[in-house]
C-alpha cells in the first residue's frame, strides 16, 4: 500500500492534500452523513430535518448544518417571508457524495447481517 504522507503528519496537515484525510474531515460530524442522506431528495427546512432525527438537539443540528455549509457541501437559502423560511440543500459537490452514501448503505447493511450471524 502506498503511503501518501509521513506517519507523523496530522490530519490537519493532510487536509487538502490527502483525499482520505480530506473526505474524513469533511464528514467527521456525528450526523453529517445522515444529514446529507436526507438532503439527497431535495431541499428541506430546518425543523423537518430535526423531525427526521428526533434524538438530535436543535443546537447540534444547527452546528452540523453550519459546518456542512462552511465546507461547501450544503447550501442554506433564506427566503424573505414572514415567518422566516430557511431551506437546506446539497450543493453540486455535495450531490457528488451520493455514490459514497450508497456504498456506505450497502456496506452498513452487510455489516448488520454479519452482526446477526455472529449472534447465532
């Protein structure tokens, strides 16, 4: 296996240079992948996202979305209306994450089956 960097370099040193470290940094939030999965079907309002993940707090979702927006994976669109309306959607680069989400789904399903067999 080819080493991309010296073993003593940090994740921060590798960000923007190593594809693995960059991808891991961008989706490192506990809920990031799930949020991106829900946004694949189109724009969603904040409270709708919150309802999809009832164990997540308002503050946590806010932080996760802000990070995804800052990283360029999610777009925040605010409408000038009363009451205020804000929608979140995937950016073009965020949409290109779909094959990764699909692969994670498939691998996760295989792992669930593996765990079930292990308990038998």
